[in-house]
């Protein structure tokens, strides 16, 4: 009887080992989550298995663990899990370039705060141009459009171009206006040059912005790659895995942007999916 009992234990052990060996190996198993599958019924699950970047199975903790073994296992601890989000209309490359080149002026509540941010940014960026984005005079006490007086005082030898938060106005200094040959008599269809006492204040509206913007030097390939990677990182941090970027055909931006994305997509650091529209 003792021999039979030992043999039974050995058989149970061998069966268990055989069952383990029959499990399919996957890259990742996530357990204990509230997994929103976004299928036709918007069903939820507890666990899922991923292999080579693709979800191969969804189910309960017991179902997934019984069928798969993983290189990595994550306990979601009851947190919600969604498929990657999609941004159907963005400017992926431009966003990345803004992160690299432009001083962040969003959320500033006064001109003085903007001047301080510009001085800090200029210390790091140097160069012949000082770029910024995100100001909004509606966040200031007086809510009036700014002028170039203080910019000229702080940055007399550097061209300053500061994009408003909505992209429909730019705040420039005299150096930038001089390079673009902008004066009180300059006329632009679909745009405007704000004047005070018959002289440009430094604020350009809509199509007039292009007079200065077109003069900003083209960044090098290294900065372009850093811009795309920075954009990628920020997208991943909020769950964006697919973006559709819009560019103007008339400006030739679509071809340029697509070429940059394709080149970087061949490299391992760049992993999101993307599409380009005009």
C-alpha cells in the first residue's frame, strides 16, 4: 500500500509538471484589473495576456493563469485598464518641436511672469531667436494685447516670436519685425498688424504671423528626432497610442512631416502608431 501511495504522488507530480509545461508562454499577463475590452457589448474582464505587443486572450484571473505563463506579470490591483486611446486630430511633430524650442508661457498671469520665463528659456536655448508659446492676455489683469517695448529692452539683439495660446496671434519684438520688413504700411490678406500711434505694437494676427514665422531657422535633424521622441513620451503618459496628424499640403508640410515620421519609425525608440492627413 505504501508503494502504491508513493507511485500516486509521483504521478500527480508528473501530471502537474506536464500541465505547467503545456502552458503557452507570453510576454505579459495582467491580473486583478477592471479591463474594459471596448467590444460590441463593452464587456469587462479581470485579466489578459499579451504576446509580442498584441493581446492574445482576455478573461478571468483563473482562466488566464491556467492557460498562460508570462515573462512579466503585473497586478493591476483593481485599477481600470483601457485599450490605447486615439487622437484623431493633432499636430504630433509640431507639438514635439514646441517642447524642444519654445518657452512654455501657458498659465502665466502677467507680462512680468512671461518676461521671467523668457529670460530663463533664453539662458538654455541661446541662438539668434527666442521662441515661446501659450500666452493669453485674457489671463492678465488688464486683458489688453501686449506690445514690444519690454521685449526690445530685454532682447534687443535677438528676434522674439511668441505664439498666442490659440495660434491666431504672435507677439514679436522690433528685431523680428525688422527682419520680416514689417511696418505700419504692411498689408496681409487674411491677417492684421496691430498699430498704436501709427506704429506696429509687435502683435501680428493670423496670416500676418507668417511674415515672421517663415524666417525662423529650420532645426537640425537631431532636434527633430528629440522632438518626435518627446512627443511620443508625453502621448504614452496619457495613454495615447495612435495619433492622426494634420498638415497643410500647400505649405509642403505633409510630405516633410511624413518623411520624418517614417525615418524615425524605423528606429526602435519610436513605437506609437500614426497616420498623416491634410
